[in-house]
């Protein structure tokens, strides 16, 4: 009765209150884009990412939950 997994499980583990996270779509546009290129400064991109996350306030979630939820929108392939 258990479905077979077609991909590796995620290493990101959300807290129980993560399902209550409601973000506005316009915050995704504010996030910097990091592609992992040699010319990009990863520390600068992370600092910009944290600044955007810190400007977002959700009383239902911790800052770590907000960062985890938004991180996938920060990394570009």
C-alpha cells in the first residue's frame, strides 16, 4: 500500500508550524538569484537573501522556517 519513491527524500526538515506559513508572491521577486557561477560572491548573495527574509514578518512561523521555505526560490539552476 506504500507508493514507491521516485526521488531521494529531502534533507530539509520543516518544523510542525511550517504548514501555517503564508507568503506573498511578491516576496519571491525581491529575492536575489544565485546560480553558483564562479563570478558570483556566495556570501554577498546569502547576506542579501537574509535581508529580504528579515524584512518579512510572519507571526505563525519562526525566521528559520521562513528562510527554509524561501531558499528554494533563491537558488537558480
